[in-house]
C-alpha cells in the first residue's frame, strides 16, 4: 500500500443510493463516468448493480471497462464516440447518445443493431436536437433507420442547483414540447431529464433520474446542501503520511520561491502528497490538513509530490496519518472546502485525484 490512499466506503455509497431512491419511485440511473468521479467505477458499479436500473458513462472506454468487469445492467454513453468505435456498441450491448443525424446514418451503415437514446437540447447547449419541427422530422428519420433502435430520449438540466427556478422550468417546458412533438413514435421510450439537483429540488417527471455527485455523498451546490439536505454522507477520505519532521528557524523559507517565510521558530512536517496526486497547487498557503484531530496549515507552495505543514502545536511523529479530505477526530475537511480554497467545485476536486493514489474499499459485504 502506498503512502497516499483514497479510502472509499461502499456501505455509505449503498446507503446514499437507498436515500436517493426513497425520494422517487422512478428508475435510478447511476452516473459512474470519470471513474465514478474518481472513486472507482468498476468496484462501485459491481457493488450497487442490484440497487440501480442503469449506468451512465461518458465514453466507450468507460462502458467497455464496466462490461469486461461483469456488469450486466444497461449502460448509456452520454458523450461522443469516434466512428472507429461504433462496432463496440453492438458487441458490448451499449446504449449510445444520439444527437446528430449524420452520426446516426454512419452508425446505421455498420449493419448491426445499435441501441440509442435521443438527446434533446433544452438549454445546456452542449449536444442535442433543439425542439423544432424540423428536428422532430429528423428524429423520425433516425427512428426509421433499419439498424438504429431508439429506446429513449433525454436532456440535461444546467441550472437546477440554483435558487432561481425559472430557467429549469423553461428546460422542462422544452423537453415536454419534444415529448409531445414526438408522441407518434415515443410511447415506449424511456424519458429522463432530472439530475441530482432535479431529483432533490423538483418532482422527478418522466421515467427516471440520473444521480452522480449525490451518489457519492456530495450535493450539487452549497445552496442544495443547505436547502435540500436529505442525509446523504460523504463516502471517501483522502489520506497521506508524515514523511519528515524538522525545526524551522525564524527567517527561513519553505518550498519553491519561499512564498512562506517563518516569523518565528516553528516545527514543520513534510507530507508525501502533491499536485501530481491531485492535491491542487492553488491551495498553497491557504489550506490545512488534519493530523491527530488538529488543523495543520499548509506552508509554502504545494509541490508535485510533497507539501509542508505547520505542526508547532501538534503532537505528531514520523508516519502519522494526514487527512486531506475527511474526518480526523472531531475535525472534518470536505471536498467543498477544498473547492472553496481552489476556487472550483467539488466535482473537479474528486475527479482530479490521480491514479497513483491507492484506492482502498471498506464494507465490501453487500448484506
């Protein structure tokens, strides 16, 4: 086991699934793209497969990885697929996001049945057909292609995690316009638009909802956490170790370019983790870690593989555990707090934890 560990509690993730499922009787689509937001798509998907209805990933490689690991439930790819990979859709029984007529025709030429969900553009402006009569005609043509089997239609909410609900209602209206406009062909299609924020703050309309960040115990925004707290729990800890302890004299600098200068004699610890492990350099001189239940401020710049912290008032020794995300004693560092230091969001904090950080899974028994 390496000095740096991402500790994931599968039992907490399963409990989060149960809490989220209790909020709606609609189908549960687990979003495990980006290696389950950095926590391990294969391990998590295998653990919760019996508790969800479908998995959502971003690309073909993620989908194939799940299939090769033994996942049997439906898998929907939410993003782009290069033409050279179309053949794998049928081979691995994967559902594709269809958002362009030319792409659909290219897939049809393969001569093998490809399952698809039509993507409707309601205001996110990434991928999809806008709700126009011309596009409805195009979708009908796609549905009539011999080797394309359309099984669903969906869209994505861009702003449902905000207090202002106007834009989200506008997106719902556009999606409903598409549902109505294609009513002659979509009676048996699975329809879905709600993400985590849609589940928490709005009644889940249509047939299912896609849960990503909340599956792992995080809320889509601070507003959502304060307004719609349903009891989900953070499911992971990022921990490292003290690799060295030394005295720092007054006037001495720490790390590259000496952005921290000691104003008095101090005791500092080197921690064996850095930005190559996904701990952001931008938190230099801002953040803190937890050692034996106490806060230890980061001193100087976070380097590629190491960082230094102030332990002048902490009883600590070589090899002691250092918590970068999670609890230590009564103290807690959330991904949201690190995101605040780094001027980003918890999603980026989670997905940035690199593969060289060893993943450890707790509570593997499904019960």
